[in-house]
């Protein structure tokens, strides 16, 4: 038998949310989740709860937020429930195929934009390696029409989502399926390589939050403890042959691996700059060809 869905005002729904989720989250967090569901999933105005607390939710909305509460209690990420994430000026679709883009990665894009974003004097061929949702590639293509952006990932379903995001944001990216660890077959050269590759060591797993560990794709997160720089090494080898003169590489990195990365990069011919993220951790590297 199907339960009858009760009518509920916005205020009643919010209060019920607080009651249901309070065992796990603070009121501040719960209110944020509630507001996000209202705005992202139902396209309601963010101020509606304050201005029209007695306005009624549709039965399907009530059902949706009830299911969302169950998922939130099981640590399912809010962004996968709403299916959206905001990344710089972009609105992107996300689902469990892809990592939820992080603010640190916005900062990596900011760095490239600072270096090139406003320059329209010459074109730049860019390759985003491990594109996931397409956040880096799309943000760069959106920023400067002189950027010709390509992006790779290992599986077609991931690229399909990235392509959908590119179309929704009105940019053209050349997405292609390619294993980052088999780059020999790739013949094209680029002016800028950018990558936020998998970089979390398995031994870090114990400190990770269940919303990440239990729900985000492990292939996007983890590298083997015995070779955590495997992706950086592959990209640097590729760059030796396929990065144009005066080319630049931008990496997002695991701050725990900075010493090992410095040693690895010293084997190649680059000037390294390091940047901290908003949390004060060395999170980004820029490598300029000497
Ligand atoms: C840390 S996520 C970054 C995703 C996105 N660029 C971002 O910043 O949110 C790493 C990405 O690398 C991809 N990846 C992992 N192993 C790969 C491989 N062997 N070849 C190509 N891509 C790979 C994953 O599918 C994932 O999308």
C-alpha cells in the first residue's frame, strides 16, 4: 500500500527536517541542506522560507525531501542528491560517476586564469588530464575563447557527463577516452597541461569522512601507497615529448606528498612554483619549462 503523502508547509517541512536530521547534523547544516534542496531541486527562491513560510510544498517535493533525509542520514553527499554543484561561475551536473569538484580545484583554475585568462593575443592548446565532471576544462574554455581545450578520462560514461556539462555551459571541449597511464598512443602537443589526478593514499582512508569514502568514486580518489605519484610521473613523461616550448603544467597535489613531488620534478627540467589553498596547505604546483 502506498502511504498518502501529507501536505506540508515550508516551515513545517523545515522543522521536520531539523527533527529528523538532528541526531547527525547541527541546525546550521540542516538549514543549509534544506535550503539547497529547495533552490537546487525545486528552483524555489532562497528567501521563500523567510517570506512565505506557510506556502505549501507539492506532494512530490515532500516525497523527494523525505527520501533525501534518508540519504543524508546515510552520508550520501548533498550534491549527488540535488545533482548539481557550483564551480566558479558554472553550474555542473554531478552524479556518482564523478568526483564532486572541490573549492581547491577552483583555486587551481584561478591560477591559470591569472596567468593567461585575460590574454587574447595568442591561442593556447590545453589538455585537462582526468577531467571527471569537466569542471577544470569547462571553466577554462568559458574564461577565454582563445583557449582550445581538450580533456581526457578513462571511461566513456564519465566523458558523457562532462560533455553534457560542456553543452549546458555553452562551450566546446574535445573530450576523449584515454588511460592516463598509457599515454604513449597520444600524439598531439599542448601549451598547457592541467591535472587534478587521483592522489589520496589508501593509508589516509581512516581519516576520511564517510560521505567521501562511501560514495565518491574510488578510481577518482585513490593511488597505491607504494606508488602515490604514479599519475604525476606519467604526465611528466608525457610532457617531455608533448609540451610545447614555454609550456606550463598545473597540478593539484596532495600536501602530504610535496617532498616526494619536488624530488620527482627535479628529474625533469622545470622551474617550480607552489601555492597554498584556502586552508593553508600546499595544494598546487606550476611547472614552467626552463
Ligand atoms: C581527482 S579526480 C579529478 C576530477 C576533476 N578534474 C576535478 O578536479 O574535480 C581524478 C580523475 O581522474 C580520472 N582517472 C583516474 N584514473 C585514470 C586513468 N588511469 N586514466 C584516465 N583518467 C583517470 C578519474 O576518473 C577522475 O575523473
